[in-house]
C-alpha cells in the first residue's frame, strides 16, 4: 500500500483494481456498434451528396433511377478510443459523512471500471488529469497491461492543486486529450465541476467536437448533494480562499438552487457541443453510475 | 490557611479551563471543509446567536460547578461568615439574646441601621439553634425588659423576635445583662452564654466578667457614627431654648437649628463641639405646634427634628417655707430647697411666700411642698384642690404652727379639723411601716424630736396612713384627690424641731414625692421609655407620632393599680384625660447621642474568638447547588440535542 493511498480517503472503494473489475463485471458490455457511418460492410442508409464526399460511395442506381445524387452509408464495427480525463484537484479529496470514500476515489473507481469495459471490448484507453500530484498521463493503449497501468496511475495520483484561478492548466489538460482523441473517440471527464476557473465549461465542452463523444460525469459527495447540516456553520472551500459563515437551515434552499443552476448551466453548454452531463453521487452504486455514463455515450445502445 | 485549604481552593483555578475553551470556540461555529462553499450564501445565524447564549449559560454553569466543587473540597476548612452557635461536644446550649432597642441603635451604619443588623444576627443565631436549646430574649432599652423567658420552644422564640421593634429608649445595658443572666440561670444546660447585640453606647459593663460569659458576635455595631440631635425644645417667654447633643465637634460643624416653617427666622449655627449645648431662637407666635429642625445630615435623620414643648421640661416644684424658721442656722435657703437641689437637679424650684389663690398660678408645677403651714384660706384651698385634682401632688410638713391657724383658715384638704402639736412625742418612726421606702427607712429610728403633729384617723378625710410612729400614731398619710394626691407628714422640715430633715429617709421621702408628682402630673417633656401613669378610673386616650398608644392597667408596688402607658418613640403626643386635652413631648435621652460606643468587653471578644467566629459549615448547601448545576447542564445538553435533531428532520423534510 503506497503512502499516497494512506493520504487519500479511499474508504470502502479500495482496492481499486478488484472493485473496478467487480463493477465492470456487473455492467453488461459487449461489442458496440459504431454510429459512425462511412466505409464498411453493412449498408447503413443513404444521404444527399455534399461536395467533398467520396465519389466511390455515390449510389449509381439511385442516380440513374431518380436523377438525384445520393451517397451510400455503411455501419461498421470499429474500435473506439476511450479518453479519460480525471479531476484530481484538491476538492476531489473531500469525503463527507455517509460517503463510502473521497470523491476522487469514487471517480477513480468509475474510471477504472470504464477502462476495464473498454479494454474488454477491444477499445483503447488513455488517461489524462486535471490538477493533482504524482499524476501519470497515459497515452492511448490497449490490452491487459493498459488496465494495469491505468489502475496504477489512478492509485498513485493524489488530489492536489488549486485550479480555481488556473485556466491555462485546465486548457493544457484539455489540449492533451484533444490531441489523443481522434474522430470517433469517447471522452469521459470525471470531475466535481467545483472550483474550476471561469470558462472551464467552454474548454471542456470543446472536447465534444470533431466527431468525438463527450460525457462529463459530475461526481459529488452526498453532503454536497443534500446539504444535511444544521445550526450555525463556518464553511471553508478546499480550493480558493472562500469562507462562509452561515446558518444551515437558512442557507440550504439557496445552496441547492445554486447547485442545480450550475448543473443546468453545464448541461446546456455541453449539449450545445454534443456532449452530456451525468450526475453521480459518490454514495450510489458504482455499477449504476457506470451504466449511466455508458448510457450517456451510447455504449449500450 | 493550611496547605489542604490552599490545595482545595486551587481547584477553583480550573474555572479557567471552560472559560478558555469558550473563548477558543467563540465565533467559530464548527469550521469545516466544504468544496462548494462558493455556492453557500452567508446568513446571519439566529441559531448561532441562540447557541452563543446557550454556550454562555453552559460556561457559567461549568465555572460555577467547578467553584462549588473547590469550596466543597475545602470544607470544613472554609466556612461562611453567617453567625451560628458553636457547641461543646454537640450538647444543647442556653443563650440569652440581649438586644439593644435603644435610640442609638437606630443610627444608620454602612450596612443599614444598627438595630436591623442586630436583628439579623439574632435571626441567624436563632436559625442555628436546635431542639433542646434554651433561648431567652432581653431588651436593653431602658428599662431593661424580658421579652421572652428562657424557653426551648424555638417557634415561640422566632415569634417573639419577629414582634420586636426599634425604639427611642435610653440604654440600660447593665440591667439587661443582669436580667439575661438571671433568665438562664435556672435552666439545666451546662453551656450557657449571654449574647450581646448592642452598640455598647452606655456606661461600661461592670460585670462583664460574670457568668454566664458575654459574647459580642457583632463588634461592628460599636463603630462610632457622627450624629447630632435636638433632644429638647421648650419655650421661655418669647424665646425658644433648644437643647442639642452632638457626638463630636465634627458632627456639629456646619450645622444650624431653625424653626420649621419660619421663613423669616435665621438658622442659629451650632457651636463646633461635642456634648450638650443650648441655643436660643426667637419664637414666632403665629406658628402652632412648632418644631425645631437641624439642617444637614448625619447617622440619624429621625432625631434632627423635635417638637416644641408647651411647658418647661423641668419638673416644677413650688416650695412654701418660712426662711426664718425652716432654714439652717448657718443661713441659706430653707432645708427643703437645699434638699431638693441636692436630689433633683432638673427640678425647677419656685419658692413662694403664700399659697396661690388662683389655680392658674400652679401651671407648669407638679409638686407643692408646704413647710409648717399655718392654715389655708378658702381661696387657696380651692385653688390647691383644683391643682391636685388635675394631677398635682401637695405635701404638708406639719409643725407647731398647726395650732396657730387664723380664723377662717384650716388645714384642709390635708387634714380636717384642728391638729394639735404634741411637744413631746415618741421619738421613733416604726421602720417596718415605712419599709416600702427602702433601706433608708431605718434611719428614722432614734430621732431627736421636739414635737410632732398629732394626726388621728378621723382627721385624714379618708386618707390612708402610710407610716406610723412606734406608738401607732400616724407619721405619713396619703389622700387621693382626683388625679393627684395629698401627703401629710407629722413632722416639719425645719431642723429647729428635730433632726428628721437630717436623716437619709428625709431625702428618700422627698424623692418619693417627686416621683409621685412626675408620675401623676406627667412632665410636658419626658424621655422615651418613661412610663406615664394615670388614675385607675380616669378615661385616657393617647395619640402619638405612630398612631394610638396603648394604655394598660398596671399594678403598683403598694398593691393598688393604675393605668399606664409607655411612649417609646420621640415626638408630640396628644392625650385626652377625662376629656381634657393635654399635649406632651417625648424626647431622646441626650446620653444616647453623646455617649460613644465602647469596645466590647475583652472577655466577650475572647469568647468570640474561641467560638470559631460563629461560622457555619455550608458544604451541604453548596453540595445541593453543585447538584442543581449539574442537572441544569444535563438538561441544557438534552435540550440542545433535541432542537438539533428537530432541525435535521425538518431540513430533510424540506429536501
């Protein structure tokens, strides 16, 4: 057991390797059909020709019969790259009462499970980070060794760094993912979306363009979802120097409304770029959480 | 203070711990990490304010709890200063409370009136009494009185104590201590003591070392206080004479006397000296029921005012004696006047040559002494009768002139008919018949007499023989007439007719007559605590400064009874005696002002020290307090938990 694991509150989510395999086994996963239409074996329909289309796929029969230029489309089973972007900023180390572990631990479990599923399906996986210390970025790779490397990297990393005012760092991380993820790749971002710099939703939303599928899984602690506190409170943010003295009963409705508004804002921004937002509670069953993420990227469809 | 006491009290320093904890927690309501803090709005916390109050309450409770535990730990080394009785081997005790209810005890000390402090001490002592203890209560205001005979009934003692009140009496501490010692002398208790609750403003106790021992548990009562008082004010013609007493020159400095309501009059400043002084003021005839007032303030505000007496305060005595016959051979005033001067310094002597024909001439006099009257004319007889009926006392010392009464004059109302002068009579007075006069009666034996008036029972007009000669003939007769009395002595006051005036019994007789006069006539001014007596048949009602004054029936030493009333507060009293109005003024004894408090007798102080300062172990009470504080803290904690749970439940319901 590494010293870093001692520092991070893994709680009931350790050991990650076994838990990830268990979660992956619980999720039905098989060969998934690519939505990408193009060169392939099985006919997938027609569409109007637009300049630039490959002339080899012009449907001659339709041209002769109807006098209209149509392009034949085919569905093909193909490998998709899964690009994981895990938030390892300091706020992800938070674990409230009733949570099985820290938010990072939960996100790492989900990431490892997704990795296991993707690798099982023959896809390749890459791993990048938002913040964090001792983080190891993994280039796109496949096979059993890739899972071990991903799990090792997830276990080694330690939530750290204050991204609140560090937009360039976030943009650098996004750029790395951008470079790794080609057309047809699936990008899964695991983050609490808290204490990110202004403009983060734009930078992260850009990952959903150029034929990539983007799913942002927001991982929150149960106490962040329910705000179960009572009486006078003196709260301190883990990133930035935000401190608030308040009364729990009075602040709760406004907090929940602000949290929902923030989620709506992210959801709208992501949808406009073809992405989706998945809300995860670190207290909920990881299997269901993984299914929700897979549903958002169409993995089970 | 021993090491154990210091160590136990040192536990009290732990009070600092909850205080420090409170200070550390104050204003930091459970700071905690919460990543989405930016989404939480700041809000003024009602709950926090409530919690702050609760925290302070908890802090107070915990601090008090620790302090209680420290004091309990030090018990029995540390004890509170409440008075209590100490017991030798836990045995019952008998104690007589001598409570001084004199005027000086009304002085206002730093912690309230002295009398209230004494009463508080008495209550504390009584509270520490147990079943089996014997208690007597004696009041040291003059005359000393037994308020409660020695009893083991503690409830009766509490009731008696509750009924006691202050007064303006003089101090009679010596008699009170004697009475207290007597009152508990017969109780079987081994441990007896006399508790002295007095300012000791009076003569030094001559028997301080007697048994049972004295204990003065409240020495602060004897703290000297500055005071001035107008103790008498009387009108003399168009002038008013104010008698003022001050404790010290400092008390008199800067103060002045004025007539209340007389705006034109100028206040007369006091001489800056202690003791008694007399000041004269102009009398304003427009003022009715005039009062004098001392400006400024002192320890007793109540004695800074004094009503003006209608008559002189001195007892008026008229003496009708022939200077040529009734004087000593060496000259000077008549023997009667000399004797009165030696006996009663405050009596105002009015020598007269002839008996007044008008009763008004008797005004302001209470006693008439007639030496060897040669007959009383009808007019004088009538005036004399009226004087006696209104409470005057007349005494006739019969001499040889009883046989020389002129035509139309008689010796009535003293005796009826002719009285013979017996040149050679029996020389002895029957001392047994005069025993009521006191030990001086025996001095009337072996008298060298030149003669005596022969009084037979038929001549006395229903009077009573109070004393006889050894042969049975009347020596002294008394006749009641209205409110007054007539006394007839069968011997003259002149030394020419024998050595009777030279015997101590002569002075004792004069003193008896003065007392009778004072009692029957009633001085226009008297000292608080002096008894006013009235004939048994008279209808008497008295209204004083504090409402009606009770008139009681009291027995006399001679066996007869009379009505009596004792004014205990200074001020103006209105009397109605047989529907005749009368006004009297009660004043304070100047010695109550001028006599400074004395230190308690050394033996009383020693007794106090040996009695462990009369302190009481308060650890049971402190234990109960600690228990109550503990319960309070537990209750508060349960309350806080319940309110917190309720808050969580409602928050969950809202979500």
